[in-house]
C-alpha cells in the first residue's frame, strides 16, 4: 500500500482544490455499522428489512416501529472521528480540501473540525416538528419514547434525514455539483457508489485526478487515476 499512499501524498501536495466524496465506509472505522450489511439481529428483532423501515411510507404508516429501529440502529452518539475524518479537517484547514460531500448522517466530519460539509442524506443531529418546525437535538430523540412529540405544539418530530422515497435537498445538491465540477481532484472514499442519486454526482467531475479509496470494487475503479483498496482511515493516517 505504501507506493499508492506515496502517490496520494504527491497529489495532495500538488493540488489545492480537492473535494472528498464519502460514504458509510468512512464511519465504519469509528464503530458505526453500515446498516445494509448482513446482520442477523435485523431478522431477529424486526419484521421488515432496514430499507423498508427507513422509507417514507413506512415512517408514515408505522412510526412507532420506525423509531424503535432508528434509535437502536441509527444513533451512535459515542462514536468518535477516525483518522479519515481528522485528516480531511486538517487538509481543509491547510487550504487543500474545499468541501466534503458525504452520504453519512452521523456528523463526524463536523466533529473532527471540517467546516464545509455537504450532507446529502441529512443528519441525525437535526430534528424538526412537522407541525411548527421547532428544532430538537438528537438527545431529545434518544431520550423520548415511542414517537417523539413537540414540546411546543404536540406535533410529531421527524429527523432531518432523507428516507427512501424522499428527494435530496435541492440546495445541497446544487452546492455539491458546484464543488465537484470545479475540483481539480476528487477523492472518493468508503462508498460502493451504489446509492442514487448521490452516486450520480460523480459524473460532474471534470478535473485532473480521480482517486478511489474503497475496500470493495466500485463502478468508478476503471476510471481512477489512483485506486487504493484498503480501509480509508488507515490510508489517511499515512498522508
């Protein structure tokens, strides 16, 4: 891996308009599991697959079961940023990384110090009353029972997380397209690029160097100027 890491170091040293596009693999090294991974617990505890439970229609028809899964499987408040999160924040502070575009909802990039973070799928740290739009933090959701309700008006409180069947935020998409299309270097890390429309944003990259860092193959591997099939935290710890 050292030869590939040396090449990555050279790229980072050479360019100062780098955008990072990441997914669940960035956070698994912080102890946050990818809910799409095979897990027998799902079959034991829940009558539906995760993709069904985390859909807009399921949230509407069965909010109690939605929140039982959500609290148990989607909230990891003790997780800490790993070397990938920390290095990206460091490179942003040095003027190298212009933006982090993430599919993750855990807020670990911000916890590590990154300022320009575009959360394509929202964040567990933002929750709003569907009736009066009052804001609630993630601790309020975790401490509540059943379906959390607003202290102000009694309306249901919904996480600012993009569920299946819901569209992505227009402004976040526009900003992501702008950063990716203007980037000299795009580093794709910790994502299989299987989730759309997020993965389609890669098509806007027209820069000099495409770097792919992912343990498993991705559809973009053959287009990469540099391909590293190793855990991303281990890679970033060496640059």
